[in-house]
């Protein structure tokens, strides 16, 4: 019995040592991966984060710098949307508007025209139909927010180079987050060890403060950053997006997004105007603060409404 117990104890000791050795090896590997993946992805993720943060406040910035987006609230209804489109078409000298955006009672209505070589936007007073402002740009003209979003999506590089570069940098950043959690996790999971990891240590010195900031802020920001990374990967990498869809749908393949075609055989019959469409949309979503109508370009085209 004594020999048997000794052999069991000896075996358990060796097994525990092997597990500890493996754990330390994995921890060292994760540390190296965390360091180098963070260094490689850091600059790109920083640019993507800054440009994304600026673009997030696009509406607020534009409302302050473009006064023609605001109108005085009046106690009467808006001019019919079809009439606003007719007025905008005359001002733009173009009979094929691309979209119209209708906001709140204190906001102007604007109609967009997207051509091959240029684009135009006509701003109208929704109460009177008066043209407030006309904005015209060529494809080569500088636009601040186009510049920002191009940096966010592809680092101002050609699409076929910039998009994969950003997407795989986000993948590296996701690996950095996972390996960072492995490195952060204490060897012994106790209340005291967790408290030590989530505290700033005294005396406060520059190097120690930076380490504490990294540990504490990294822990609390882990889940939000993982969520942001995963959504970015779904936008950027088709194979990742398809894999997530298959898992979430139980094995189904994701179909390409296409707009349904209108029935062109109905072209000679009375058709529903955008006014009727707008009335229907407003009845279904009376609490909405903005309506965006992407307009059809031919008889097969359909309206696409974003609320």
C-alpha cells in the first residue's frame, strides 16, 4: 500500500509539474504574441480608431458648420415630397435624383444627385419649397468626411490593398486582446490576486503607472473592444462573415444582398407616387426622426427607405 501511494503521489507530482510547465510555456508564448501582434496592429488600429471617432460625430459637426441644414419651425405641414423633388430637379438641372432625406421640423430637406463625374445636393425649406443652398462637387474635389471614412476603411490606399490591410490588422488586434487576457490572468485566482491586478500601486512612478494603466484599463475595455473588433471583422473579411453567419444560422449560407426589381409590366398603369409611399412609411413609423429615400433609376428599380 505504501509503495502504491508513493507511486500515485509521484505520478500526480510529475503530472502537476508537466501542467505547470505547459501553462508557463503557453503564457510565455501568449506574452510574445501579445507584444508583437500589438506592435504590428497598433498604428493601424490607432488610425482606424481616431478616424472612426471623428466620423461618429459627423452629423453634429456638419450641423454646426452648415447653417443651411436648419430652418425655422413653422405651424404648417411640409410641402409634398413629389413637389420638393420637382423644385430640386429644376435647381440641379437634372431629372434623375438619387435620394431625398427628410428630417425633423427644424431641419431642411436635401436631395442628392450622384453622377459618374460629379455629385450635387440641393437643400430646400420643407415648408415653402424654397431652395436654401446648392452644393456641387466633382469626383476629384476634396471632402473632409470622405477623406476621414477612406482612412477608416482603407488607410487612404487603393481598395484592394487598404481594405485587407485594415481587416487583418483588426484580426491581429483581436488576437492581441485574447492573448492579453491570458497574460493578465493571475496564476492563482484569488480575491487578493484580482484586487492586485486591478489596482494602482504606490509609490506612483512613470513606468509602474503605465503598466497599471495597461492592466486596469485593458481589463475593463476588453469586452467592448472584442465586440468592436468582431463587428469590424464581419465588415472586412468575407470568410469571417460567412463563418459567423453559418454558426449563427445553423449551417445556412449567406445570400448576397440584392434589391428586388419592380414589375415593369405595370409601367402603363397608375403607380403609387412617393407621396403615397411616404404616407405609408410615416403611418408605420410615426416616431422616426429622419427618413431617407433611395430613388429608383429606371422602370425595374425600387424604392429603398431607411428610417
